């Protein structure tokens, strides 16, 4: 029996304890261009897992290899413990939802959703029952007889979702499914999608370049850059504890101060003071960047008290102050082209009125636990290459 046969035979029974999806040293090359570079990952059963990264980083290619639309140049894709090499997309226990909906325009909503079950020759009554249940789940029971062109973008994407879920896939693959919708609709559907995922309990593999979307919905996020995964972690971890400067910049505002590790738990900022920071496993003398998120920074007019190890701080000059509605955003230059963004909530009007304006000399301070260091992965790679020579 081939791997593919085993998969079909076992389609209803997941291999106990195996990851939902496993990628083992997966590489994809298009001619000489490496789109995905030696990727290894395991996705848990029922996990909402997101590939996040800028355009061209390889996230769609990774999803397409799980779906079977692309074959890895090297490495293996396993779904529920079964190597799916050579298994056609429609024989895999996966379904894909695309940004473009890809609905059949000449069919009604109901027929679109029933399509896969009809092809599998499922009993008529069962099809009717399952299609009705999925349309109810996505809130479209009353639109069953309409054509896709008579629906809004958000409704069409709900049809696409129902059409995928009705096949009871083990893994649902979603490629920028909300990308064509306007912001308000997208935000509403993010919450709905997450609720549906909890309800159906299957693994969702989601691709997006929108960091907020990834943070809102995912159990874990893989942040990709140039074909490689830079960090895999929960939304809280990638935001609060990014491990590379790329991740720190891609998730949220890039608030990085160049520094050097001066000892365990201490860095010397290029702009002056030595301050406490989570230095991870970096050794003394190593170059790095120190991160503090904008909402963790306090801003005061510069006084006479010099920064100390107990209350870390740097001095700078306010370059701009912008009212954003819920918060005010200050950009503070702290020397040699380094700018730190500070977000001050606008809850207190008198505090807002007293914020320093453009040109003011200020002190930025933060709690010691809110600073940690990141490295530049590319520089690290170059360093390793040099060390290995
Ligand atoms: P986007 O959000 O823009 O789709 P992505 O992260 O999903 O970005 P991929 O679509 O995976 O990126 O593409 C990764 C890289 O591989 C890109 O540089 C792309 O041009 C290249 N690529 C993808 N498919 C092919 C192909 N069939 N032939 C040649 N190059 C390809």
C-alpha cells in the first residue's frame, strides 16, 4: 500500500499523537530561485496556525505545498503522520479557501456548497442536510438560492468557507481569505472565522501579510522572511518577545536601539547609558538591538536626573507629535538616526495637553522588564558562515 492509499484508507482516523501537519526540511526552488528554504515545522491538531510575512516571503508557496498544488524540491510534507508526496490535492484531507473566492458563477450558493459532496456521490438527503448546516453556520441559510454575483464580497467568502467545511477536511488552508474585503468587514470576519474554527475544531493554516490579523486570530504564528521562518511563537510572544530585528519591525513599530551586550542581563546602548535587558543567550561584546514597544515607553521633559540602572532611560528630542484619536504618537530622535515611537493613550485630556511638543528635549524611560534584545538574522547567518570557514 502506498502512502497515498494509506491516507485514503485512514482518512477518517487520524494517526494518534501525530502532528496535524509536519514539514520536514522543505525547500522549494523555482529554477535557481529559492522560494522556501529548508522549512521544518509541526502544527498541532486543531491549531489556528498562521504564516505571516511580507509579499514574496514564501508563505503562499508553503501553503500550496501542503495543499498539493506544488511539490517540494526537497523535504517532506506529512498530514496526520502520512507522507503526502505524490498525493493529488483532491485526495488530501485538506481544502483551500482562496482570496478570490473561486466560486462557480453559474451555480446557486447551495449548489456551490454541495459540489464536492456530489462529486463524491454522497447520498442526496445527506448532502441537503450537510449543506444546510454549513450555510447556517456561516449565516447564509436565507441566501441558498442566490447566485454568487448577487452577494457581497464578505458573503461570497462565507460561501467559499462553507463549501470547504462541508467536505469535513482535517486541515483547512486559507490563503489571504479576507484580503479583498474592506477593513471593517475584515475585522468582523476575523472574529467570525476564529469562532468557526473553535466550533469545528480542525486545524486552520492561514496565510496573511497583515500582522494585526495574525495577532487577532492565531494560536501560533510563523513569521517568514525571504523563504525562511524567523520565529514561531504565540501572538503574545512574537509581539512582546521578538527574537530578530526583522520580527520586531514587522510586528508592530520598529523601536530598535543599537546596542552591545555588556554582560548577562545588561546592554550598553550606542546612544549612551548601560541598561538592564533580557539578553537571552547572547555573549558579552555581541552587537544587538534593544527593543521597547511604543506603549511601554514613558515620556517626560528632560530634567537633571541622570538615567540609572534601576530606572532605565534615554534622552532625546521630540521630532513629531501626531494625534491618532485613541492615542498620541510621539517620534523621539535619540541620536544618530535612531528614532523611538511613543504611544500615549488619550484617556486623560489634561495629560494629553501637557505632552511635550516638537523640538522639546525629553527623557524616555521604561520598566527594566520591558526591554529585551534582538539580533539581525542575516548578520547572524553571515557570522556563522565566517565562523565555519
Ligand atoms: P504574496 O503575499 O505576494 O503572495 P508570498 O509570501 O505568498 O507573497 P509566494 O507566493 O510564496 O510569496 O512567492 C515566493 C516567491 O516565489 C516570490 O518571489 C514569487 O515570485 C516566487 N514564485 C512563486 N511561484 C512561482 C512560480 N510558479 N514560478 C516562479 N517563481 C515563483
